[in-house]
């Protein structure tokens, strides 16, 4: 399954250290759950469903305790526009 996800470019997000973001280098030190190959998000075969860990919707509004996850949703909107 892991090989198929990689071969079909279905790995959408990986955990990476903020210092390494510009280089796009995944790192296990930023991986809070020990997922294989630091995978944080994958898409289905049709690329119309995204499974994502962690859950940015829980940090998308300061009223929920943090607004840090909002950037993911804003970047998706920007991409589709």
C-alpha cells in the first residue's frame, strides 16, 4: 500500500520541521505519531478525498484555542482560485 501511494503521488502532506519547510524535507522529529515515512496526509485514487492527520479543523479559529490550522484551508482556497 505504501509503495502504491508513493508511486501514484497520493502522499499529499508529510511532517517536516519548520526550519526545513522551504526545502520540503520531511523529518521524523516533527512527526508526533510515528507514521511511516512521516506521512501526514494521503488522497484517494480519484484525488477527491483527503485523509489528513493532524486535524487542522480543530485549530482553525482562535475561539477553539488556535488559528494555526486555518492556513491549510486558506492555501487550498488559493490553489483552487
